[in-house]
């Protein structure tokens, strides 16, 4: 059947090619026929004027003009690149030459009766010859054209019969194939029904397992809630007596001042220190319990990260002064560092991180806090805060465990630096709730840099711009891709400014750099231009894919909400 279909296609294609060739033949025949008809008309006109000249009705010049028109017609080149004169029979050409000789041998103006009488017999014979040969030219071409049409009709009939045979044969084969497919499909359908029954049974079993799993998950969630409630209750109950103990320890400090040996003062100091550690542990567990709940505190406020950090530094200033540590903030005062989040939770993040930098740094060292606005992998803006200290650092092998609960770096534990191992776990959880990221780079005895990235606040206007940047970037790619080398510089200049407005400044700069290169290299080869153009389009297309994936993700989230 496939072979038959191929043969039918080949024959149909051949017929189509034949039809195109026939069209050219008909076009040529039409043009040639028109030329023959015009030639006959001019011959008749010449013969008529020649007869009128013999009768003394027109001048010799009138006949010569008619002859010149006929000669011009005979010299016209037709569609087959031949002149009509080359198609004439020798008899017609001889008759025209004889008529020219008689004209040339006669005087100007009207012919005299005497001269007319002398050449009458010869001229009438010439006129008759011209008329006869003109008619013969038309008849001969008509016969040639008729034969051509008969040949074309014969070929078309043969092609049609061949196509009909192939089509009938194809129908027969197709019918056989359909019968076979139908029987095979019915057999497969019976098999599929049996498989479907088995799958339904397995699905019902899976549903039963799922219901059991859902019940188990619900029980575990309830158990987790009960655990969190229990922890909260226990911690509340612990915090109350701890607060009382710390208060009485303060009273004992005053009484211990009178102890000359100083032993009581040391004992009270140890009790005070451990009570504070225990209180810090209780409060940290309470914080994690609240963050672990299924309904954490909503994150929706517009928060100035720079102000949060400045307030955190103010809170920790006594600790920094005791350690003689200087804290330096590096930021661009002309840039806003606004994020979307919970102010108190973000304050806890930076208090914990800055407090650690102070605690693990040697006296007199420097803690640097750098703020920047950066693009994330989703081509959206993050507020990045990097806190760098000159402290003891973290062993490289222990960095992956750093944000786990109750984990403490071995060098910190060996140095007997206090801590519960929950501070960084709380930081990581809050950053996660804010859809941000935190990571650390550290070298032992050199220092550590903790970097936090929180999504920047997006206003209604900015959201409108972000929603349109995918379509704007697509149009920019399409315009640059379809632009000719001559218009490429203007296109890049226009598109670079457009996408730069839609929060794609870096890509706008890349387009501007390409436009500047085009301006500075007017004689660059097409290969060099194409290479740089492809590199630019690859960058823009990759970004477009990232934006499209993010838009699809946002659409799914919005549909679920």
C-alpha cells in the first residue's frame, strides 16, 4: 500500500509538472497566435494599400509606410526567441521582395495611369501571392496548434487513466488494511478491558492505602500539634520560674559583694550564667515551635531591611562595645532595600547573625555588613545582605550541618563559647518562610560570611511591569532575530531601552553593547555579525525561558489559591 501511495504521489506530481509545462506551451501558443494574426492583419493592410496605389487612390509613401509597419511586425521577437519573419515561407518573402521592387521602380506620389497599366498584371499576381501566403501561414499554424492540443489531450488522458488505476488499487489496499486494523483493534480492546479491570482493582487498593496513609498523616499532624502545644506549655512553665530565679540571682549578687573570699560571688555568677543559657534555650525552642506550626505568622508587610539592620546593631551595641568590635555597614544610600516580610522575624534573623559575628570574633576586630539588590535565578530582585566577620571560622566539613538544630561547630564547643545550637536553625527557618536563601562561606581562623537573600518588595506598578516583561522580551528577540544587518543597530538601540525599562537592565546593557559594536565596526563581516547576534539571542532566549517557567509557577499558585 505504501508503494502504491508513493507511485500515486509520483504520478500526480508528474501530472502537475506536465500541467505546468502545458501552461507554458499554451502561453507560448497564445503569444505566437497573436503574432501570426497581427502579421496577417498587417499583410492584408499592405495588400490593400498596394491595390489602392495601383488604382491611383493613395500615394507611394502610404504604401511604403504600410510596408514598413509590416517589416517591423516581422522583426518582433516572440516568446520563443524567434521573429515572425523567420516563420514565413520563401514564397511570401519573394512576393514581398517583388512588390518592393515595383514600388522602388515607380515614381513618387500617385502612380501614373501608364505605369499602372504596365505593372498591373505583375502587381495583381504579387498581391494574390501575398494574400494566399498570409492565409496559408494562419492555416499552417492552426494545424500545428491542433496537433499540439491533440498530443496534450492524449498525454493527459494517459496520466488520468494511470492515476485512476493507482487510486482504485489504493482504495482496495486501504479497505483490506482497515479490515485488518479493525480486527486487530477489537482484539486489543478485549485485552485492554482485562488490563483495565486489573488496574481498577489495583487503583481501589491504592485508594484504600491512601486513605490509611491520610489517616496516619492526620494522626501525625495532630501528634505534632500536640507536641508543639506540649513544648510551648512546658517552655512557658519553665520560663516563669527561670525569670524568678534570675531575679533572685540579681539579689544574691548584691549579697555576694560582702563575701571577702569571693567564693559566693563565683557561685552566683555560675548560677546566673546557666540560668540565662537555660532561658535562651527555652525562648529559642518557643520560637522554633511557633515557626514549625502549620499556620506561621503571615508575611505581608513592606520592610526596610537597612533600618532593620540598623536597629539590630543598636540592640547589640552593648555586646559590641564590650568586645571592642566595630560594625560597618556598606550600602548605597540612593537605593531602597525594601523587602516583603515580617519585621520582627527579620529582626531576629539579623540579631542572631550579627550577635554570632560579635561572639565568635576576636576583640578589636571588624564586622562588615554589605547590602545589595541582585537578580535571582528567576530574574527577580532580591535584597542581599552579607555579614562578614574575622572570627574563628567554621570547619569546612561541618558547614552542611550548620543550620541543623542543636548543632554546634566543634571549634566553638572546644573554645567553650556559649550557645544552644538553635540560633542558626531559627534563622534558616525564618529565611525559608520568607522564600529566601541563606548560605555561608568560611575559613578557619580567618572568618565567615553569612549571606541572606530575601525577595524585594514589589509594588502594584512594578508587578504590572514584571507581568509584561516576558512578552516584551519575546518581541525584542523576534525583532533582533528578523532584523537585517543594515537595520540591526537601530533595532538593538530601540529594543535595549525597551527591555531595560521592564526590570531587565543587564540584558538591555548587553543589547546596547552589541549596538555600540555595530556602530564602531561598520565594515564587519556578515559572519562576525551573525556570531555576536547568535550569542546575544542565546542569552535573551535563556532568560525568556526562565521568566516563562516562573510565570507558569505563579499561575499554578494563583489557581490553587
